[in-house]
């Protein structure tokens, strides 16, 4: 996977999490539980930070990449519940 493909993937994930957060707000009910919305917001931010780090070719980029999958797995598990 090229660097640009990784950046694009992170950016697409960022947008997807923001859209999912908006969807949950529109649905209401259990979809707007604070822990659930916070997790989606954290995932969106982590994807954005990772894309930004990749764009800058940051030497600290590997740190954010290590944490991103943890947020994503938690969000996916939370959404399925």
C-alpha cells in the first residue's frame, strides 16, 4: 500500500466516523449514549491525526498508528451491540 493510499484510507475512515456520529445523533435513543458518541469521536480524531502525521512524514507517526486499531475495534464492537 502506498503512502497516499494509507492517507486516503485514514481520511475516509475519519469521514465515516463523523457520518456515523451524525447518524447516531439523528436516531436518538441508545445511539446517543455518551460513551458511544465519545468513542466514535475518538475514532474520527485518531484517524485524522494519523492521516496528518502521514502527510507530515512525522517521526512520531508510528505511535498514533499503534493506537488507532484499538479505537476502531472498540467502536466496531460498540456499534454492534
